C-alpha cells in the first residue's frame, strides 16, 4: 500500500470520526437525557417523554405558577361586592353577575334572547338575560366615553378576535378610576383543553394588523380540536362556523397568559392597575382579575 493511499485512508477515517462525534453531540443536544450524568439520567428516565417535551414548549404547558390566590371561595360574590355605581355587563346569558343594592347594571349583547336561542339551540333550556343594549362588545360602538363606573366581562375576552382592541374599548367606556372585572375560562378545564395557548405576540399582531385569514385559522383550530374534525371535514366545519358567525373561543388562556396580556396592554395602550388577580377556586373552570382603569 502506497504512502499516499495510507494518508488518504487516515484522513477519511479522521473525517468519519469527526462526523460521528458531531452527530453524537447534536443528538445529546436534542435529547438532554443522553447528555446528563448517570443520576440525572435516571431521574429523567422516569419522567414521560411527552412531559419533558411539553416543558420545552411554553405555550403547550399546563402548569400555572402566577396565581395570586388559589382557594375555595365564591370569587364572583367577593368581587361583585367591590363594584359600585352604574355598570355594564357584556353577554350575561344565563349567568349574570351577582348584584347588590349599590349597583345598577346595563346588559349588552350582540343578539336579543330570541335571536340567541335561534342561533345557539344549546341555550334553549337556559334562563337567559335580555340585554337592554344590542351592540358589539369588541367596538362598543354607540357607547359614550366614561359612561360607566365599572364593566364586567365574564367569559367574553376569549370570544374577541382582537382582545387588546376590545380591552381598549372597554377602558374607554369606563370612567378614569373605574373598575374592570374580568372572568376568563381556564383552558385546562374547558373544551379548549386540547388547544395550544394563545401567545402575546399573536394578540399584539391581531391588534396592529388585524387579519381575516388569521381569524379563519382560529375557526379551523376550533373545528379540529373542539369539534374533532380532520382533513377536508375540518375545513368544511370551519367554513360552517364562519358562515353562521358562530361565536367561538378565538383565543385560549391560562392565568399567566392573561397576566402577560394585561401588563403589555397597560404599558403600550392604556394604563390599568391590576388590583387583584389572577385568582381562582379549586375545581373551577375560571379565573378572575379586577383592574382599575387609569
């Protein structure tokens, strides 16, 4: 064997060794279990791979770490007691806010009770509240500035295509120093449990550059993960939801997602102060915030 051939073979072997070493290194970076020491590898081996992956994808996570309080309490009654004067409640349906003698409430919805029952047959057996204002909760068109001492939004913000714009309009119709009471469904306890949480970046984009196409993707996501449709059937179902103007949950949240949303809103759109929240009760499907409008 010539010296030239031996040199070539040595170089080829060296290249193969370096390539294999690079592959091993890349594999350990993708699979941290392999690069951990023995004790850590043993610990991680007992954790389901899906849980490890989920921890690496924040919007897929389901662990909440930002609750101000987690206790068995009737939070609706507790917060209602803090609301005084004239208020506006959006979409009360069959579960209007608890009232007391110190409050007067107007109700706004996009449909009358008769229209709601026609559009949503699942509501037919429920005792619905008749709204005295028919209007758009997202734009509050026709509602004067500083018209109310407080506003109640219970299971509403998730229905808004543009949550930041909606918050802006809700603050507009509340007097400075007035209160905004938000109740938001926790995706872990609703039919949204299979859906991925909405990112702040997505909602900022909705605010700055609204998009019908992006809204349609929410309908499609809803068709797939709530109505369990696949492929072309999912597209057909999404088209049906759009054509009937069905009020889906466009966005889905954990408490920390709404906390992040409110902080960004206060810093960039309209000043608000989070007075209490997020709080929730064990076994509940909702969490609560009380905000002071600046």
